[in-house]
């Protein structure tokens, strides 16, 4: 399983709704991915990422922004390039 990490704020809920809809359309099988939304307006983006990562159960983690739109095959492509102990950009 791959964990998708998305930090958000309450001010940009429309972006969050759009990326969630996009992900669910591309990956309707919840066994393949785990989506972790971390919303805390009182901390920095980095803290939200770290808090979300600490909750991840996937073997691999992909950090996303809520204003992204994923294209078909995005996760599969990233999965091919993710290597343990290395950050893939």
C-alpha cells in the first residue's frame, strides 16, 4: 500500500475536495492507497506533513499538495522510482 499525504488548511477546502475526488476517480480500490489528510491551521505546513507521515501505514509515502491534480498512472510511475532510504523528487 502507498500512503498519500496531503496537508491542508480550512481556508482552501475546495482544493482539498478536488484532489480527493481526483484520487478516488483514479484509484477507487482503497486497498491500493491510503489517503491521509492533515488539517491544523495552528501549525506550519511542515508540521502538518510530519504529523501525517507519522500516521501513515503504507510501505511507501507520497507527499502531495491539495492544489494538485494527478494524471492517470501518477502513483504507478512514482512507485517505480521510490527506493528505500532515498528521497525521490
